[in-house]
C-alpha cells in the first residue's frame, strides 16, 4: 500500500464531512478558508496530472509555499504523480534562508519550483540573481490552468517508492536530504495515531511550519491518515499573537496539538490574563511536546497559567523523534501525562542514571510504540542496560532510506551494528538512557562539554543560565580549549562558554522605584569593576558566571551576552551551538558584554570584555 492509496481511501470514506481549515488572524478576528477531503483529493489529482504532463516522475520538485492550503494540495499532487517533493521555507530576504534554498536546489538537482502567485515574481527574480533562472523554472500552482482531476492516472507507487525529502535543519551539520518512502510515511503516521489513542474521528489545531517534519507529519498529514479535522494557522500569526493558538483549541474544541517546548514557553510568557480568561481548554487531551529538550519549568508554568482554563497536566505528551525516523520514535500515550524524575547529577556525569530525591530533573520522552530503541556505547558498540547513558540507536519501519547522494554519511548514520553484529540501526547521535522502559534524552554526543573528565550537558548549563534573570533569553553552551587555537594542544582543559541573549529593556535602571536588590547589586558590582554604576549588564554576566560555578562546580566559565537573535538557531528554533561557537571565534556575534577568563581572552577578541581575571583560569568568581 502507498500513502496515496491511504489518502484516496480516506477521501472516499469521508468526502465532504472532514476538512482542513486554514485560519488567519486579522486583528483578533479569525477568518477561515477550507478544503474538504474530497476537494483536496480533486485538487491533488489536478496538480498530479499537470506534473505528469511535465514528465516530472521520480524527479525532485522544491515546494516554496507560504502557510496555507495550497502547500498541502501541491505536496499531495507531487505524491500523486510519483514526484519527489522537497518542502522548504520561503527564502524571502534572509541571507541564510536564501543560501539554504540555493544549496537545496543544487544538492537535490531541482529543476522545478512550485509556489503561489504572491511569491512567484520575487522567487523568479531571486533565481535570476543566483544564476539559476535558465536551469530552474518557477510556477505558481494557484494560477495554473490545471487539467481536470479525471485526467489523472495513478502511476505505479509502492511502499518503497520515494515520497519526499526532508532536509534536516542543520543544528549540528550542513542540511542533508533525508529520503522518506511511502512505507515510512504510513508507518510513522500509524505510530502517531496509536499514541493519540487510535481515534476514528477528532479535531487537531496547530500552527507549525509545513516544511519541518513535526509540522508536516505530526500536524498536516495525520488528520487525513486518521480521518479527523484540522484547524491550522501561520507560524507568523502565532509568533505575533500566541493567544491565537489557544483560541483555536478553545473555539474548535481541538483534542490534540503538537509543538516544540519553546512554543509553550512563548504562550506562558505572552498570553495575557485577559486573553486566558476567555479560554476553555478542557477539550485538549494530547499536547505533544518534542523536537527540543522538554523543560520541567515549562510543563509546570503552562499548567499554572492555563489550568484555570482547563489545561490538564495529563494532556502533556513529551516525545522524541527526528527526521531520519520520519518523525516520532517514542511518545507518551494519551492521558498518561509526563513522567518527571530526579537523578543524581554526579552519576549522570559518569553516564549513569541513578534516581535521587534531589538532583537533576529529567522529563521522560515516552516509550517506543513499535520501533526498537537500544542504548549503545558509541565507542565499543556494546548494548548498555537500563540506567546507563549511551547513544540512542533505532530501527523499525519509520527509519528513512538514507541521505540523498551522501553514501558515506548514510553508512555512518543508518548502518550501525552492535559489536555482536546486530542491526542495521539508525545511529541518532543523541545520548540518553532508559529506565523502567521510559526513554530519557540527555543531549547530543557532539555537544557534551568535558571539563576535567566530567561530562556536562549543554542544555543543563543553558537552563541554569536562563533562570538567573528574566532579562536573559536563549543561550548556547559549549566547550572550548583556548590552547587549540594556538596549536598548543588542549593542555589547559576545556572551558565552559555560554553565549546568551539579553533584553536590556527588561533590566530595571539602578535607582528606579521598582529596582530589586539584585538589580542594584548588579549595578554596584559593575561600578566596582570600573564599568559605570549605571550599567547592570556586567553584573548580570557575573551572576551567570557565579550561578554556573555554584550549580556545576566549574571555575573556568566564560559568559558572552549578545543582542536578541545573536544565538544561532535553526529554522525550527533549535540552538545551533557549533554555529554560535564559530561566530564567537570569528567576531561576528552582536556582543553586549563579555566576561572571559584570561586564557579565553588570549584566543578570542570580544568587544565588551572587561579585561579582568574574574575566573582566574580555574578559580571561582
């Protein structure tokens, strides 16, 4: 069976009774546009017939649509015509997005771009400027003279037929095209369906980008697989007014939604009490939280803020997944709620998970549904038992075929075998452990900071730094051996570096009637260091240093405060630690203030560094 056959079965079964509704926010007034399953199927057949006429079978086609129904019709039209769809964000004017889109076109050998009429002229001009206009055609699907749906003839499509390519977000490496088959799609949609209770009907609501795996697989395609309705909005509308998301859940009585942790944080911080007062979230049974580390503070804050509006703790469904496994690998079943446990911090540094009454809080990411998840020593390739931290290895029907035209990378990632020869496994590159069957994710192998033989996880450092003051935002923590830059080797050991965004407008001015004792202390400390009593930023940086030194017992801590947006992130919001590190070393960060050790100052010239040996290369602040 192919995914096309599944969609057509559902369209035949539910016809005009089930639908997709795109919701646009116009000053708080919600405007809707809708396609029923039958209408969506007809439009997909028309686009599929047009693509077949262009002889695009088995060729790659780049989809550069804004959020809305037209993307979904174009994506399904590609599947209907055995064309390899490549969803990607609209490049617009962001230089990084332009570079990414150009890279995908070249990497995937794209000859056709599908978009809408509102963006076609701008994209055509961009292709011309990039020197690609002669090789790549740009077409607006919403203004094409499409054939009749009856002109579509279903090509030969089987489970192993390549359906689409999902380019990874590039949080730790250059984006790679993950090749997903129809069998992968069917398997992972079934995994999600089982996690949400195998409903035969239901309503979802969301706003996730359609060009990311969570938005495409978890939000857009699940309803037509399962036979439910979806109400969805633009990510831009959500960012501008996060209450929109909760209003959609409340108004349309949505039973499930999916989003990364930062989105729930954004709601908790930005939805006003007045907006929350009009909500009824008691309908929500399944709130998937994944794609990035799930923070216990976020789970509790959401329940505290919106519990009075009906948001239940049992609705939380932490999950773990990745594009290389289509999307979901493990999930918390509907109604179970999150599993939060404390573990001994010192044991975790030794890669052992020892439950403790006090220590590091970790949120379980659920259990495999039908996939096999093993924890393996990445060096010896020996499987590890429960309670041991190692690399997460995965196999099952959702695991992708590999990376597009990258044989070596495909072997490295998709052909993992244990020391006993068992496999092949997908080597995720993530560290984690299982306990009582639950998966806990502790970080990325490449991101672990090793200080004097201790393994520190960057997300723990980042969360501790964020908790120092409300003015502090996103952070990227990584290790750095200054001696490496001089060719002298890492004899001095790895130091902790935290690059963190600061919103200076949130810092209260010294002497103001609302100034706190800590804010006044920041300003006084800055003045004592010769930086001017009116500048509390330096004191804030030193407070971050002191907190990390206290919480993790490390002395050589470097703190670089940057403007909002200074911390590198992928298009899906994941922290790009390696990119942020590179920008620090090349002087490209928008630095507000820096507190560096002497060894770090010798390696990196950062504007705003005080020149004082605050940490004295190993002493505590």
